[in-house]
């Protein structure tokens, strides 16, 4: 037996066959991995479970599934019939004969591999015909929905107002996206087929559709908007529009950590910091100079949280070293610790909201950054200057004097009168003592 072990035994034919299959299987997986790593089209991701854990409802569609990530969810199958109705409306217009529809299908077929590469997951089990049908119906739905509920109204509205709001929210979710390039291609081919001279460009239609979000200060078509990959990316580009010094933002090395603001709004007020609202159209343009913190007005409503959470999730996947929105939200989170801080900012008109009370705003802002990694900071210098301002004993003493003894004219007058009375009393006491001796 010992000699058999030393000499070894030759593998059987079945073992050789199994080994060959194993090597071929591994080789296929390695090639697939290499192609995924080299793919620059990937822009639609599954939100990590760590991030979803905080508030998973913010990332899941309410009514309609777009793209493959939520396609198998039976709760949203009702809207599949609405997609077919929109498709019937789309193909029933003048100029849309079978040849034109066939051309559109062929354009999707030619882009199938690129479309699949846009998603962080593979869909091997999804047949080619099913994938192409999904893209066609989803793209047509988005086009028809935008045309029907934008400024370019084409007639009767199919959905109730509440349903419209829910669909609009579903269309901005990171996991619920279809790449813009294929929607634009279908839209352009549709307009060419109809020979419609009044048709507006695709991104103008998208911009018009996006004007319903109150936290977006300026919604206009520009070059950065035209580079948007999908609706989530579009909202991010709208928020960044007009941002100053993006390329100068601090990117810490591995040994350092992002600089944080250590003090809330109420504590900064106690250290003499003044708060001013600005009419800047970009929320990110926050400045701190000579003890004055200037912040653009932020409007918070019930749609704000879902939109921002999905933009932040996108930055965690696609813009890790350019996570500007994450940095903005983290700064606001550090500035706000409680309802008192929100009340202070509301009083300065820096925040306006429709959430019922200041505590609701504080709770929402404080939870937005949970489980969000931040290897990057956009407000490092601002935070450093504000932290240094608070640490100054002179600033705190001056602020205390002003807040306690001179908050208004009447108390200031009383303080001065009391001081004068105290001085006169002291002089009188000294004079009396001298006269005795």
C-alpha cells in the first residue's frame, strides 16, 4: 500500500473529464469577471443591505417596476397592463407602422449587451426576447408618462394625482432605472417616424418632468444634465448645478479621516456664529467667513427623503470620491442635533418644511447618513474654521455677553443702567469710607 501512495495512481477518464469541466467553468467565470471590471457602462446598482437596513422602503418601488431588478415582484404586476396600454397608444399614432416599430425593436436588440452591462447584476436566466420586451415597454411607458404629465400635455390624464406622485417617486429610485441612452434613442426614432416638427428634445422633456421637486433650486437643461445616465443621476446633476470648487474638495489619504463639524447650530450660536440664508441656487454653496455661516435655503417635504437617499446610494456605488451630496447631508446632520437646532434654522429661513414639526425634520436628517461611508469631504475647510471659532474663549465670552445681557434694546438698556448704578454705589461707598478716616 505504501508503494501505491508513493507512486500515485493515474486519474481515471471520468476524473479527467470532471477536471476539464471544472477548469472550463472557472475560465468562463474569470472571463465574465474581467469583462465586468472593464465595463464602464455600469451605473444601476442594487442598494447594499447595510444601507437598506435603515429604511428599506425608500429604495423599493411603490407601484411600478422599471428595469430588471424588481421585475419579478408580483405586487407591481398591475402596472404591467398600464405599460401595454401606453404601448398601444404609442404605436397607434400616425407614422408608427410595423416597419417603424420593427426598427425600434432592432435598435434595442443591437444594444442588448450594453444595456445588460449597465446593471451591477447579471440576468442570465432572462431570455433575450423577454429582456428586449421589458426595455421596450418600460421605455415607452416613461416617454408617454413624461409627455402626459409635463408642460407639454397631450390631453386626458390617465392617473389620479396620488398615483402620479407615486409613479414619479418610483422613477427616481436607483434600483428602478432604465439607461437614458436607450430611452432617448426610442424617443428620437419615434419623432423621426412621425415627422413631428413640434417635438421637444429628449432632455428638455426630462427637465420639464423634473420641475416637481421643491428642493431643486434650478432645473434647466445644460451639458451636465445631458450627461446624466438615468433619473437618479439626473437629480444629482440638478443638485450639483452651480456648485463652486467641486474639483478643489479635499480627498483625505488613507491615514486621515474626513474633518467633521463638532458643534450643532445652537452651540455655534452660543459661540457667536451668525446664521444667514442665501438665495444661491445650489444647496452645496455653504460658506463661513468672519463668524457668519451662509446657507442656501433648503425646502423639505415628504418627497425629499426618498430622493436624497437614492442619490446618496448612487454616490456610494458610482461616485465614491465625488460624494458631494453625501457630504452636504453629513454637514447638515452635524449642524442639526435636535428640534432646537431645526427651530433655529427655520427662524433664520434657512430651512422651510412641511413635516408638521421641527422634531420630524431633525429625526429625518439625523438618519440619512446612517451606514453611509464617507471617505471624502467637501466641507473640510469650512468645518475647521467653524470648530476653531467655537474653541475661541473670546468668541464664547463675547457671545455670552451679547446673548445674556444685550439680546434686545430693553435688556441692554437695563444692563447699562444696572452697571452705572453699581459703579455709582461703589463710588459712594469709597467716598463714605474716606470721610470716616
